[in-house]
C-alpha cells in the first residue's frame, strides 16, 4: 500500500469531517425535538400575548408548564434509547439539567425582587435570559448553530422591542418561535 | 516513510474508527446507529467489527434494553492509540509533499 500525499490529505479531511458530523449528530440527540417543541410554545404564547393580552399570563404559565414537563419526559425517554452510553455524558446531562433548573429559579427570584414595570419588559427579560442561557450552552457544548441561533433571536427580540413594540407579540411569534422551530427542523433534517 | 495501519486503512473500518474516536473515551456506541450512519448491512458491519476486535482495537458489549438485545461498541485504549498513530502517519505523508516541493525548488 503506497499512499500519495494528495490521497493522505483527502483521507485526513474525510476523517475530520466525519468526526465533526458524528459529534454534532450525537450532541444534537433530542435537541431537535426540544427546539421544535419550544418553537411551537413560543408561537402560540406570543400570538396569545398579541391578540388576547388579558389572557397572556395563562398562555405563558400553561405553555411553560407543558414545555418543561414534555422536555423532562423527552430527556428521560431518550436515556433509554441513547445511541451512545457514557458515564461522562450522563454526568454532563445532569449538569445541564441543573444549570437550567437553577436558571429558572433565579429568573423567578429576580422577577419577585424587581418585577419589570410592564408585560413587554417582562417578556423581553425572559426571552433574553433564555437566549443568554442558550448562548452559554452553545459555548459550553461547542454547538455553533445554537450559539448563532440564540444571538440572532436576542437581536431580533431587541429589534422588536425598540422598533415595533405594538406588534412585539406577533413579531416574536414569527421570528422567535419561527427561529426555534426552524433550528429544530434543520438539526432533524441535516444532522441525522 | 511509515505507511498507515492496513487494518484501519480499509474505508469502512476507517470510518468506523473515526466515528468511535469522535466520542468520549468511556463511550459505547450503539451497533444500529453505526450501521445506519455507515449505510451497511448487519452482516457487513459485523465482519468489519470482528476484524477490528481481532486487532484489539474495539470491544463489543452485548446487553438488553428491556427485553430487546442491544450491542454497543467501544474503542479500546489500544484502538485509540492505533488511530492516533494512523492520523500521525497520514500527516507525515502530507508533510513529505511539502518537503519534496522544498527540495525541488532548491
């Protein structure tokens, strides 16, 4: 077997690409469903905020409650059918779960301490906080798509808040919920 | 110049080793996932896994999830070292191209 430098270069590139794809596909296990789920919840809750403002808190309490319940069920179900079993991965999953649980606790505490003066501000606070946590996840897990998606949704939420406050709910349903849903669909179709 | 390990160099086995190297050192990868990702049949994948197992590069672990049998594959420390050596051998061959060019120019 005599390998030419050009063939070796090609082989090395193929290996690196396959390793990247494998890491991405395994890291994304379940992320597609979770993103699509939260995208749908955002679309419904933001549309509710826009068109039925008095009932908005109910849309959010119900949406977030169902979302947390389904996300935890999905994660527990995935553990059984995971493609990769690893003690270090299991520990990482628990750390991620702990991070989100703590974040939700702190978010509630800060709302209690400094209740934002309007529903619009409260909404922007929660969206940017959730996206900040996603940026941290993106950096932590080296998931570029998550990082870019979270930064983009943060920028779009701020744009909606400053430029079209009257249509903020509608704007966020389309660009916020749409981005999460689209991100989940992209992972599902491209990273499998 | 050292040529790459022929056990690993076979295209399917090379892709298998690359996928197994991409996960954590303590990770075990599902047989079905490997089969589907590499678009192989059960028999074909088993043959390649056996070759790698004979070389001591991987280990297969058979278990049950509920009542269904599942097979997981993991890279042994020897397999991880062999794959690192394979990559080093490829890099050496690539660098030799640069050395030849420099020699040609001088």
